[in-house]
C-alpha cells in the first residue's frame, strides 16, 4: 500500500465536510481548517435540502427520473454558461455521493414528496418532484462538546424543524404534533441545515477529524507550480501545514466589496450568507494561476432589511412570501416588473434590468406591496408575525394606495393603475403580464391550501390599509471561482490541472451556470464536488480518466 496522502480541507460547510469524509474514506489523512469560531458555514444556516437528480431514494419512491432527463433539463437552461462535461460529472457523481454518505455515515436523506423543480416545465424538468432531498432531524446530543460549536441559523427561529415539516415541504401541510416537538426538544434534535451539518460533523468526528476553528487559510504553499501546503493563521500567528493536496471549500466572495464590484453582473448589496465568506479561496486560487469561471453569477435572492432585534443579521430572505396571493412588487414608477412568484434565483435578473435612456437600474429600488387581506390570512411572514396581527411599525403603511404611493415617492396614478390592472387579472384568473401562478413552482410556493392552480399565487389587493417593504438585491452566495476539471482539480489559465489544488462549493466555478435546478440546488453541487475532490485528492478519483483537461501536466 502506498503512503497515505495528506489532505487539507479549508472550510466546514457542506462542501468542506463532505470533502473531508470522502478523502478520509479513500485513504487520506485529513485536516480541516475553519476561519470562523464555529463550524458549518452558511450550510448550517440553510434549509439543508440537496437537489440530486436520479438518486436512489427517488427510484425507491417510485419517481421516474434519468440522467438523460436531468442533463436535458440543465442544458435547456444553460444560456451558454453550463459546460456539458461538468453537468454530466455532477449528475454521475451525485447519486454516488448520496449512496456513500447514506451507507457509511450518520447522514440520512429522504425525498420531499412532490416538491417541483424550479423550472419544472423545461424539458426534462420534474413537476412532481423527487430530486429534492432533505435530512431528517438529528440529535445534537450525539455531537458532545461539538454541539455548541455548530453555528446556529439566524433565519429559522425553531431549530427543531426541517423544511420537510413546514408547508413548503408537504403536499398537504400538517403541523408537527406538539408531543413530537417536545420529544425533539428533549433529544436536542435539530432539523434543516443544522441536521445536515450535525450529521456530516459527526461523520468527521467518527473519523477522528476534528475541525480546527479560528484557523483561516491565507496562502497556498506552491512548489514548481504544485500545491504542497497551506499557511494557516490562528489567533494572530501563522503556521505552515504541509500536505499533498488542498481542497478549497471556503464559500463564495459575497462579502468582498472588491470582488463583487470586479465580477458580478449587476448590483448585489445584501448577501445572507455567513460573513466569513470573503473570497479567501478565490484569492488563493488566483495567486496559484487558476482560470476563473462563472464569475458573474450568484445564487440570487430578494432580501429585506429588518431590525436586528428581529433577525440578528439585519436582513431576511424574501422567498415564499412573494408567492402568496394579495401581494405584488412594484418599482419606483409604481409599475409591476416581474413574476413575483418566480424562484428567487431567477428573479435576481429583474434587479439587473437597466433603463438605457435613464441610464438607471429600472427596478431598484422596489417594494413588495400587500393589503390587509394578506395580513389577515398570512400575518407578516417577513418576521414571522401571526395572521391578523398588524405588521410592525417600521413597515410603511397607508389607508389608501395614493397615500402609500406618496410615502414611497412614486406617482399615485401609476400605483392605482397597477393595482387596478392586477385586480382585474386576478378576477380573470390569469396574469397575462408576467404569467404568475402558471408554473408548478409558483403554485407550490404560494398558498398551500390552493395548490394545483394559479389561485395559489393570485389574489387582489383590495382591503385597506396597504403596506410596503423595500426589497433589495441579495444572494445566498456567489457561484464563480476557479475552474476545475470533472474531478474538481483546479485548472490553470492554460487549462492544465494545478497539481494538488481542488475546489468545491460556492468557491468553485459552478457547473450550474446561472441556473438553480430545484430546492437544494446549491448545497448539492457543493457536496457532490466536495465528494469528488476528496476522492481525487486521496488518489482514488471518481473519474479516473474521463472528460477534457484530464491530461496531467508534466510537472
Ligand atoms: C436561509 C438559507 C437557506 C438556504 N437553504 C438552502 C437549501 O435548503 N438548499 C441549498 O442547496 N442551499 C440553501 N442555501 C444556500 C446554501 O446554504 C449555500 O449556498 C451553501 O451552504 C454553500 O456551501 P459551501 O460549503 O460552499 O459554503 P459555506 O457553507 O458558506 O461554508 C464555507 C466555509 O468556509 C469558511 N471559510 C471562508 N474562508 C476561509 C478560509 N480562508 N479558511 C478557512 N475557512 C474559510 C467559512 O467561514 C465557512 O464556514 C440557503 C442559504 C440560506 C442563507
């Protein structure tokens, strides 16, 4: 048996922890370094869903899927940005990753029945779900002293719940019974991204891999163009870690103003990820001569600013909230500009639309506008207010649409006209302007009691008072970075592998281009290429000699 390879993994989100497990299981000695004082990254803050087409659980649930369908689906949304060999690698390795974790670690997955793809009507898309998986709740008792060292999510106030337990995760929503919630409290069970990270972390601990926290990777050690180590900064001191391979899993560059300005295709002022994602991995890869790809893209997400007493980050995601009836979005002209129910990633493009004559972003600023009927039925879901309870004081409100328009500094007549047209369309049951409510996605994310038709997303604004909250252009993370081959080996600017350097997760040039396939569409490629990177770094590649750019450079 050859000498065990030494692999350093940077970052403890889904990509990093999966890479660590895969590298270990393929025979490597693994060290994991995390810049933050807690582990889990944005993955621990997330819903914890993964989108893996053609996975074995889908087949067990009787859902028909195939590699061909999934490839057709992804490529149909490429707009020239998805490289087919990378999409194929994702589709081939995804089911292997799921199998490996299910068979060899405490990580478990289950299908979220009927959760449709985000563009389900595209060729190869699934209107009836199957590809989105989540992780059942996990007892943090199993983590011992590490239980307190997983970063808690600011966005899901009840950590016991998975998306699976909420209306978004159920075809016929049923609340979790109180006894079950009490049991989860007693067992310290957590759902969503907490469960996913908890399980991945347990798998690492079972392999004697304890992440080094407050350990920021600052520089790669290069010898003759190959990566031979990494410099780690810990409490102000730097030390060098010698190794045969480094896996960058350091998240995106959404918290670097400089990188955002340099690379993103349009404004993105409000990231909702963990703020240690400042593009360190990108910087290290650039220094090593990496070719970059997909730099203009992010996992876009409309966001609202909220008081920090309500959400500690001061922002919150505006996702399903937009899909509910009795709300619309308008720009400064008081005009609707998009399908408000469209998936959050796609809607990001609406914030980048320019009025070329005015030389201005047409839809920034913009607002979500809703009426008392919305509040009566759904409350103020932006910060979790209960039905019927008035929205907080900081929300703009007025007894009339004209009054609301005045407060938002937009033409009264335009807002009144917009709402009148919207109400007429709602009465006819069709949004001829933007086709809201037609797609399976819109119907799923809208009012769960009206699923199956446009009514899940359509409803008039006809009951005073009226309310508005400004919506900002945000993102779950960026998705551009060093380009890799199918084994997640970083390529240099001439397309040759940089020996010993790998990238996975939001730090890498995403194989997804500008798309978001379905719920779980970001963590999935991160974990899949983390798995692939770990295997190759350990000397047991998933793709031994496949795809372009696999020729080793003679060094
Ligand atoms: C509320 C919310 C819900 C979401 N729900 C989902 C979902 O259900 N499914 C889905 O697919 N996506 C979801 N997302 C998006 C998803 O969470 C992220 O895209 C994904 O977790 C990114 O994974 P990652 O491993 O690449 O990065 P991260 O999980 O962010 O991990 C990167 C880690 O690297 C560390 N790091 C950075 N620099 C260094 C350095 N120099 N040295 C060492 N460590 C470093 C960071 O501190 C961080 O811990 C959600 C996001 C949010 C905010």
